[in-house]
């Protein structure tokens, strides 16, 4: 559980730094270079020191749990297959963040700050889904849960658009 929490905390912080990195690219020199170098250093530290060890710890504990419970337990708990799929997708998200750090380090523009803000909400959807599966397990109606997570994701998107519009109005 500790690895899981640390992994999510690291991913939330990491992608928030992507937002700041993109925004720092709009600054004038020397501020752009100073901020860019600092954010890249911070991103690598969060990725290597927090996110990756926490991800590995989460996977080790999860695989250990599956080994201890056995194949029979897994066969009568179909929710675990979905949870494992979500963890695989989250792991892909984790490695994609590494690619983004590498691109930012090279000075390549990847996404806008708004797109990174939206990307920062993806772990929220993973977190909600994984926790729902772990807590409600076999009593969960997967269709309703999926529709609920989609509705929550849509509401996050709407609020992000509203916030963007609010920020643009303030800056004008």
C-alpha cells in the first residue's frame, strides 16, 4: 500500500512539473534556461528516486500477494484481472512520463501546459478505478463503475476547461 501511494504521489507531482516546464519555456533568458534546467533535474529525481522504486515495490508486493493467495483465488476473483490491466496501463503511463522527461530535456515541445494539466488527471482516474476494484471487489457492477469513472473523467475535463478560461480571463 505504501508503494502504491508513493507511486501515485510521484506521478501527480511529476506531471505537474511538466506543466511548469512548458510554462518556463515561455520566459525570457536567462530565466528560461535556469528554470528549465531546475525542472529537468527535479523531474529526473522524482522519476528515479520516488516513482520508479515505488512502482517496483508495488509490483513486487502485488505479485507476492497473488503468489500467496494462489491461482484458485485468482480464478474466483475476476475483478483482479481488471485491476492488473489497470496497473499495466499505469505502468505504461509511468514509462511514457520518462519519454516526456527526455524530450523536455532536449528542449522539444511535447504538449501545451493545458494538455499536461489534463494528463495530470489520468492518474486520478486510475486511482479511483483501482481503489473501487480493491474495496468493492466482486460486489461491484463493472458497467456502472466504468460509466461512473467516465463521468468523473468528463467532469474533470469540464472543470479543467473552465479553469483554463478563468486563467485566460485573469491574464487579459
